[in-house]
C-alpha cells in the first residue's frame, strides 16, 4: 500500500528536479496558473520514501456546479509500477468525489512513437491507463490541452560541450544551416532576458509581436500580463529571447557585396571591350570563333552581375526605412528549462524583415543555451501529426524538422471520469452549445 497526502512545494520541486520531471509538474507552473486552484500531492512507499509527486489544477466548469481537474504532463513517478499508478488513480478518484470534481485529465510526458516507430514502453503505459479506467483521446493537430506531437532534439552528453554543439549544428539540414548563417550575415543578434534584467518595454514589444503573429497565423494569443507572470513566477527557469536587427551591419554587408560586384562588372566590361576590339581587327576564322565564344560567356556573366547589382540595390532600398531606427526587434520567444530539459514555449515574429530568417537564429541560440545549461534535450514543442503537405500546419513541421530532432508522439490525453453525466455534458454538449451561441451572436451583429 502506498500513502498519498498533500506535500510542500519544496518536496514537489526537488523530487521533480531529481527525477528529471516536467516543468509543468512544478509549483512554478502552478503559480502562473492563478485562475486554477493548485494542489500538490506526494506518494510514499512503506519505507517512507517519496515515489510520486503530482500537481493537480482544479477549476469550476462553466455553467455547471462541478469542477474539472488537470494534471499537466502527468503525475511524476515510475509508470512501470502499475500498483503505484493504480493506487494513486484510486486516490484521485476518491479525492474527486469528495471535492466535487467531475473528471481529471492527464497527458503524461511519455512517448508512444518516435520517428513513427512504436515505443513499447509507451504502448504498455497507454494500455495500462485504459485498463485501470482512463478514457483516451488522441488528435493529429492541436485539439488536446497540450500538443500530442513535438520535435525533440537529444544531445550526446558523453561528448565535450564544444564537440556536442558542432555535431548538433552539422546535423541540421542544409537549408537550416544556410538560414542561420543568413540571419547572422544580415545583422541579427539575440538578446536574452529574465526576471533580473527584463523591462516593461521589452515585454510590450514581445507582446506586440505575439499579436501580429496571432493575426497572421490565425490563433488566439495570451495577454501581456501572462508573459510577464511567466518570467517572474518561473524564475530562474524562464527566459525571453528577442531577435534584434542592426541596420548598419546589414547595410554595410550589402554595400560591400555591391562594391565587389561593381568591380567585377567593370572587369568583365573591360574584357568584353578588349575582345570586341580584337574581333574588329582580326580576320582569322579560328580566332573569331574562339573570341565569339568568349564574348558569349562574358555577356552571360555580365547579365548575372547586373542582376546581382540590381538585387543589392533593391535590398538597400527595402531596408532604408530602418536607417535611423534603433532597437528594431523582429522576433521573440519564451523559453523554459528544468530537470535537464529545455522547451521552446511561445514564439512571435514581425511581418517585416522576415527574409532575415530570425526564427532560425533564435532557435539555434536557444538550442546552444540548452546545451550550456547541461541539459540533455531540447523540445521544439507542438507540430501537427498530419504530415500531408496540404495541411496548413505542414510548414511548421518542415521548419522544425530541419533541426534534425526526433519526431515524437505522446501517448495522448486521458480522462479519469468521476461523474459521467457532467463529463458528457462538458465534452459533447457544452462545446456544441458554445458553437451555436457563437453563430447566433455573429448573425445578430
């Protein structure tokens, strides 16, 4: 028999850190979710050893006199211990009945597929959870609370840090490596903020980028204070990365390339003129044939040089508006790390200067920092499990795939149903009611 009871934050966080748990199963994350009531539970074996911890978030269900519970990324324990998992599930069921909770959802940080190959352990855990009474829900896209598909990049911790970084970068796709270098050449740099150095202005800028991204990609964004809360409450395990554009660096590089091409153009024109002069004075057929061939090649090279010169001039014109501007931020991301893992959490980018490839450089910086923090894994977070190239989310999959991580599917979301009537109302009736109400509101406008 295991003994379950409420525990202190320190016990919860220490167990999670030592067992390389998920940051969503810490008091830091619970502090962010202020609209939920958080409870911290621990499970002890017969010898008094802590063998399980759990953060459960509880919230009232709209329109119903019941609550729902959510254990983000699953309680932390050894899931191969069916007795422990079963007894804790029974404890949660009793707790739910006593506290008017209709159902409790969990979505454990356990893989069932890695690069589309079945993970036997994940499959066994999934079957076990269903066997002991959980209802399983899977989705290809983002219908669950947490994404069911992610990319995860694992580091070889046996290697020296410098070798680790080199191997990781070398394994990126050609396009990804090229775009990272483009970003650096275009004058982009990445600034890192946390609770110690963040300013309200930086948070404002990031939130504006989030609004732009949400409008462009058609998703609902969090409010400004939510991101500020994350940075403050999850310290030191939360950072804000901001990509900054430098006009001088970019324009100087373009001008340098332009001048190089102008010099090249001048040389080509001189060579062309010399050949033309030679053709005017020679009557040797072989010489004429040879020089005409040279002339044709030079004209192609001159045309290519002209296109490049035109391209450089157009690029200078396109960035002219930034010449007098300072602190031009074009992308940002919220980053989390804990228990040997790093997570890309929220990302945002402007509609301007997207050809500078800010998101590639930002991801590489977060990956590098994850290795510097001695973590063994970086999580790119959600992608679609529908790999049809016609899927609107396929571009996100291709972008993250370019960093050569593992394509991971979790075992899914599971509901421990305590009140079946309320559960069905919430899962099936209430969503339909909301859709109908929304349509009626739209018609009345």
